[in-house]
C-alpha cells in the first residue's frame, strides 16, 4: 500500500488549515502547517498579486523542507476602493494590523456608501502546489462575490467574514454554517479544483 504523501501548507492560519483539511480528508495526504515546525524560512509577501505571493510562499517552503508545498494567497477586493485592500488585506490597517482593525478601517472607508449595492466586493484565492524538484505542479483561482455589510455579524470564520455578505445570501460569511461556507467560499472553490487535480494524478496521493 502506498504511504501517505506529506504536504506542507505554507501558513500558520488555523482557519485556512481547517478548510484545507476538510477538502483533503478522503485523500492519502499527511498535512502539516508552518505551525508544526520551529525552524522556518523567511517569507516576505511583497508580490503585486495573489499569484506572486502564493508562488513565492509555495516555492520557498518546498525548497526549505524538500517537500510538496501547498500555498494560497487570498484577500478581499472592494470595487468602490479600486480593488483594495487586495494583497494588503491582512495588513490593511497598518504594520501591526489585526482582523478587527482591518475591518474597522474598511467599514470607515466605505462609510459614504449608504446603499448595499454600492459596496460590492469579492474574495479571491490563488492556490499553488509546488514540488521542490519539479517546480510548479498546479495553480488555480477561486472567487466568491458579494457585498460589504454595514456592521459585524456572526461569530464564525475569520478575517473579513463577519462583514462580507455572499451573493445569494442575506447573512454574512461568519453567519453561515461550515457546510454552506465550504460550498461557496473562494478557497473552497479553488480547493475543489485542487482535489480533482490530485485525483487525476494518483502518483501524488
């Protein structure tokens, strides 16, 4: 019987890890995150796009540990703000940003938009699998469209979830059940494509 494939997810974000584990649970994959290791490579996310950052993270981690590495870079793009916060989503409110301070800044920046339709936005995810010997093996995108609400609602999720209302819902992402969120999330859509790739490339799993 083939041993499980080891794969390192290039993040310490527990929310991301949980979502990735959900999609890969039926595959023969041992998933690790950067939180499982003491010695880590330095990764400066200075790319101009989600693709740039995800490739940099996956490549750096794969080379450092000599293992398959899965990385995503994701964020929120708000139409009224010309695509911001975009790649700066995690540090939108400054160098020492928190999820709360980022949400507060975004709500403040949109305070002049009184109509929900003016507050259109989308979550974007770029997902990359990197092999330390064969380089880029797979990459894909996932998008979840919606609007930015006027106040925080819901206790689930993380980041901007409690102010993001997905298209077709009257609840925020943080108010959805885990099953509902996994069906429509930007990362979920990218991960579904990733699972198909793995299933069609049995040598990996």
